C-alpha cells in the first residue's frame, strides 16, 4: 500500500528516547520542548494536539500511570508532518462530535516529564504548557529546528542523511507502533491514537500483522497445553 508506513525509518524505543533526551540537552529552550516531544512518543499525540495541551488536560499522580485528555486540534502544518499528507493536522474521526475528547493513558516516564516541565516553566496565560520562544502558539518551524539538531546529535552521518526519524511526526508513528508491538489490541490502539480502525490498518498493516502472528502463536501454545493435560 502506498499509505503504509515504512517501519525501517520509524525509531524504536531506544532511539526515540535518545532523540527526546537530545532535545532536552539543547539548553533552556530544549528543556522546554523535551516534554512536548515526549507527548508525541509516549502518548502518540499529533504535534498539533501536543501544542494545544494545558495543565488541566493531565492527570499526574505521584506514582504510576497518568492520563492526558485530548480535544480537537487542527493547526495548519506542512504536509510531511501529518498522517495523510494533507496540510491540516486533523484529529480523530471526521464525524466525531465537535467537543469530543480522547483520554489516553500515559506511562510514568511521561508523567515525570510533564511534572518537571510544569515545575520549571509553568504555563502560559491561557494554561498551555508549550509556547513559542517569544510567546504565543508553538509552531512547527520552531520545534522542527530542535528536532533537526537532535537528529544530528544522535544519528550517524548516513542515518541523518536517510528518512530515519526525519520529522517529529515519526515519534507518533513510533508510539503507535510500540503499542501494537506490545500486544495492545488494534481497536484500543486506534482509540488511543484517534484513528478509525480502517485508517490504523491502512498505515500500520505490518505492525498489526506481527501482532496477530504473536497472538496466533499464543493461542497455539494454549491449545497444545490443553492437549497434554
């Protein structure tokens, strides 16, 4: 399929973490953006969704998993930074209610990133966590520059010249892929990612197939164990 993601260029967990850390190493501005990129990976947010997040969108317990409650986001971005190649970064199903929200569980590592971000940088006047350096809405050009610097810091010359993790949106692909590879059901992955099942199967067919193969093997083992009893 033309739409299917080429997983050769989607960062795995180790590389995704290294890239986020490399953003955080870029001084104060990098530290401000580290949690933004963490949202793209650990919660599979679209960049436009993450840029719109406010403190009260999060549940941040002292320990364990938290949650982020996403709402509609549709900023204009470059076509290379979206699922579909369109210029608008749309979220969820087209026929969802205008005020629909999407709760996404977030792992402890992202809970800590958000807590540390709020402690160091607070929020904007409107409650948003992530702002442009001069204030206002965070734009793709600004966080894109931080991402380019992180790639150069982490990747080899040949990797940096390839499409590997070439845009921040790669972290969302990596996050969705991680859920699928971890055995989360496609229906739940689609819900968390704000996709329809059809879109998920179109873009992540290979990862879903691997998930199903592992499930089949587990079923076979269970059946074989039953035969020996």
